[in-house]
């Protein structure tokens, strides 16, 4: 098989890149290790920044989002024994966010690729990237017991943290930055109406969070030791912990019930530089991970797609190399901005083990500054809604 761009990974970032390239007449093939049903069954975050919302609209993918998604003006922070604070992005930026599940986005993208006759090959095992430092890279994969080869001009690695794309960059040319957190998020899904707002609750016992998926599906989290597993958390234990960490008047509004999904999410900050080596360009979780505090993961992947599709269109349609050459540097500016705010929100809203009283006082002072300073409120809202894309 021959194509212009071989995309490794059939999640939201790989499918969106494929869709945009197709709209620009650029031939591409997507290779996905899992089955389509598996990809569509993954339940992930669903908070979209303004830039991500606009991208989906601009490329003809916004109809269902605008119909069933829920526009959000910001996020509420509740703090033990202190006044509440609302990150009011609408007030300070004039823009809104959108609550729209990643599962819905992936369904929309698969439907768009199938409607256009796009080549999305699922259950592609043992993917191997070859000759990425030449002008004629190729990819080998296995399917149904047979080996296949895809010759291309560009490889886009959108295959997540555990995929082969990043590891195809020689260690001598790759630098990785990592911060592991000593806690995780124990999360549950329940078929009950969600609260009106996305809410972070800071409590001296640990963070709690309320999120939305759809009008009859709620997602809740509590901070838990990284050594815990879902089997350690019965429904009764989870609900008791969650309700304890919310103020009584908010806890009274939470509708509990049997959980339909339970998972433990470790928190990690990770960046791999550069995001380009030869004819290989990596994007999304293949290049970086952010802690979920701030909901930057999917949005940052879409940011990478914006820069990469722009560079590929200029390369294939106009023969211009400059944007490809600058892709890594340009994308990484926004990556590190997202890492920065995700780190600061994580520090603000969580209890860190073995922390001394000085660090706790600094956390309280950071929150008090948000309560009293309009400049601090404006700055946080500007970062939270998502920085503008570079021209």
C-alpha cells in the first residue's frame, strides 16, 4: 500500500488529523491496534476548550456537539472553610467551554471517515516504523496472520503513551521530562443526573470532583493513594468519601447509586522532546501527558493536530517545508503552557503526602489570591480556556 501520510493510532487525534488531511486532498491511512468497538468503548474526559470546539465546527464535525453538548462558562472550586470560587472564563475571555464526551467525539470522527471512504485499519498488530530519517519511510504491521507494508512520505504518531511511535525516535535524539504524583484519581460512573457545574472540591482529606458526561450520566472522582485499586473501593466507601469532601449543601444534591464503571487513574506529567524526528511527527499522548486537573489532555492533542495538519497541507499542496521544520518548537510552546497550568492546579487542589505546614500555607494563600485579585482571576481564566493558537 502507498499513501502520502501513514497515521499510527485511531483515537481522536489520529482520526481528526486523517479527516482534515482528507478534506485537503491529502491521501492517508490510519492504523489502529485495537478493534473499533474497543476504541469507541473507552470512556474519557469530555471538557472541550474553545479552540477545540471551533476546530470541530470548522471541519464539519460540530453538528451533534452543538445539539447535545452543554456549553460551560467555567468551573467551580469549593474549598473547605473558605468561600467558593468560579473560574469564569466567559466573563474574562468572552468564550465558553463545552461538555461533550470523548466517546461522542470518536463516534463522530469514525462516522466522518467511513462516510468519506477513509482507510482506517483496525486490529493492526506489531506496528513497526522504518527508515524515518529518509524521504521514504514505511510502516510494517500484521493483520489476520499476514504482514503488510505501507509506504509513505510522512508518518504521524498519534498512538498514545504506550505506542511505538515515540520509541522509534532514537534515545540519543530524545529527551523526556517526567513528574509522577504520589496519588491518583479513583473515579466512578453512575447513571444519575449530574450537578449543574464541573466542580473541584478541596478538602484536608483530599480532592473530590464532579463532572458530566450526559444528562443521565455522571462522573465523580476522589483523590486516593496511588497504591489503591478499584477493588479497594466499594460503592459505599466511594460515596461516603465523596460526600464527606463536598460541603453539605452540595453533597445533598449528588444522586448516588450503583456504579457502572470504576477505575484508578494515576497522575503524571510527561513531555518528550522533540516532537519530530526525520519524517516522523508525534502528537497527543505519544508526546505528552498532563494530569487530568484542568482537562487539558484531549485539547492539547487537538492543538498538536492543528499545527501538524497546517504544516502537512503547506508541504503537500505548496511544497513548503518551513512549518514542518518548526512543528516541534511551535507545538511544544503550547504543550509546556498546558503542563504549567495543569501542574499548578494539581498543586492547588490536592493534598500531598508528607507535605510540611509551609507548603499548605502557600496553597491557602494561592487560593486567597484568586478570591481577592481580579488580575489573578483573569490570568487563570485565560489559561484555563486554552491559549490561542500561534499564527
